[in-house]
C-alpha cells in the first residue's frame, strides 16, 4: 500500500516552500597583465642604446693630438712624444712648457716649481687651457690631474694655500682658463723625472697626456 503521508515521486516534499537557491560561484577578477618585466627589460635596453650613441659620438669627436713647443707651430705628436718611466701605449707626452692639443682644447703646462706652507711642501705647475674649437667645451681642474714622482708613485692633486688653483667649468670658443695644479711633496723632491699627467675622468678613452720634468 501506498502511504498517503509519503510524497509522490517527483513531487516537492514541502509544497508550500520554494526550492532552495543554488549559490553561484564567485566571479574571478580579470587578471591584469604584469608590466614590470617589460619595464625592467626596457630600461637597460634604453640605457645601452644611449651609451652606444655616446660612445660613437666620443669616437667621432676625437681630434688628432698635436704638440707645439715654446717656439710655436703645432705638429702631430711624433711617436707619441718622448719616453718616461711608466709610459703607457696610448700616452702622448711633451716636455714641461710645451702645449698639447686634443679634442679642441690646448693645454700648456709650465715646469714644476717647489714651494712650502704651514701645511707642508708641495710642487705646482701653472696650467692654461684654451678652447681652439668652434663649440663650447668642458674642463676640469682637480680630479683630472695627477703627478708621477721620481719613484714612480702617482699622486692626486692637492691644495696649496698660496696658489690660485685651476677651477672646473666650461669654455666658450676662443676662451681660456688659467690656474695652478699642485701636488703633495711632504718628503721633499728627490732628483729624478717627474711627470704631470692629465686624463679626462668623464671620457670613454683611457688615453693620457703628460708633461715631463727633470729635477
């Protein structure tokens, strides 16, 4: 027999109640494309491209290095100039008092002079830099200069209280700057060869120019 209290198959057990609502699955937020990997990759590419352009510009802008003596007249540096202890393959040298011209800047460096003050002994050369090109050019009066002493030690430039030191800045075409570059000589100046060295710190080339002094 069929129990009258049992619902018929397919009949809602409780006809007065609605069917239970099925929960919908939550919507997943749309995934955003990560842009940081492209940013990380793109920056080095741009920097590399900029450096490449700078290197090409530096190579294209280099002029032939010339040397002129006190008697005047520029001429290409013969065999990169006279030898000195520690001279490197790409160095260009001249005697103290001569002018070396490179990249449209003419550098004249006088022979070293010894001096002393309350802070110690030093050696100084007077430097004149002239812009012989037709464009504005930079110069530096401190970090670009060094001295190789008679023992082969290379010293940084230093302060000398009674000298007007060579400053840093820019030169208009035809303009010039003059000042001293000085080096520590607290142990005195033993007889021998002293070389005033110039190397452009911000240049892509490692070439140096040098002025030879014999004391």
